[in-house]
C-alpha cells in the first residue's frame, strides 16, 4: 500500500469546496419528470445512488468488476452541478455537453491524484469501451425505467415514453432481462420477502 499523503489546509479547503459543489446534485431535480407532471421528482443524487447499485449487480452478471462499474456510475452525472439536468427537449438546442471538459474544470483545483482519478473515470464512462462502462450506462437507463415504473404505480399515466426509450437503449443481456422483469413485477414485491 502506498504511503498516505499529508493533506494541507489549502488542499483540504479545495476538496471541501468540491464536496459542497457535489451537494448540488442532492437539490437538482431530474427535469424530465417535471415534463411528465411528477409533483416531487427525484434528485440527480437519488438517481445516482440506485444507478451505482444496479451497475454493480449488472456487472457481476456480465463478467465485469462490480466495484468499478459502481464507481463509474457514482460519477456519471457529477457534471450536472454545472450543466444541470438537461431534459430531452433542451438537448437539441444546446448540443451535446462535453462531460470530460466539465470534469476537467470541476477538478482543476484538486490535487493531481484526485483530478486524474475523476477525469479518467469520466473518460472511461463516456468512451463506453469497457464492460464496466457499458454496465454503468445500462444501469443509468435501467434506473430511469424503474423510476418511471414507480411513478406509474403511484398513478402517473405519462410514463410510457421513459419506459420505452430506456428499455430500447439497453445493451447488456442482464439489463434487458431485469427491465423485462421489472415491467411485470409489482413495485412492492420486495415486501413479500420479509423474514
């Protein structure tokens, strides 16, 4: 194991500032749900949590590294502190954001070891060239589908667009199978497994 680096107060302040920036994700609502008349949409951070959990599960079945897939998923939307959550209606007018450029700016004041870690993480996710990155992207889409099914179960009838588009963009066999199962499983099924 490498020696632990000493953290000076200026560096600690920069990391704390970045932590405050990441807190924006807890307050940033997912905008597509607003279009669908969801009264209290989930936050980006809410979405990210279950995405990371699903990424680990999908990667385990797809022969990837579950921890790496979860790591990629944790950081996949971190740029939304600066970009905000752009819905599908806004994206054609604004162009595709450069997530790597945003991450480079976000991490410019961090120690090189941290900046490199996060820049490499985002680059891997965006490139979609590893099993773990594909699993993390599928988890992102699968989480959206599952969230739409939950909103639908709560009475929102406008969810078919999100369910269909999320399902159609899945790549892995595992994510496809989970999506198909989710579409025919009660959102309360988990309660029947109580000990």
